[in-house]
């Protein structure tokens, strides 16, 4: 799997779709963990590419976790 892939995961017994935003490794266990963004068909929007601004990996982690990224 890689960043940008669409994956499914059970949430409350239902399959939900997510987009992989990134990965990190838990220092305590060595387990590889994916950072996911839930895809919600009720909030799909479109935008001109010129309106979009890039987000750094550090910014993605800051939005999705309280872990410190070095």
C-alpha cells in the first residue's frame, strides 16, 4: 500500500472507505501504522486546481495525531 491508495476498514461493524495520507512506525512496538482520512460521500466537493494549496507531511501528522514528528 502507498500514500493515496483507497482502502476499507470496519468501523462500528460497517466497511468504511479511507485514503492513506501517510505512514509512521510506533517506536514502542515497531508496528507500521497508516494515517487515514475517511472518505464520506456526503462531503465530496470539487475545486479548481489553482485553488488548492499543498500540505507538508508534518502538517498532515499535526492534523491527525498528537504524536510528535521529528
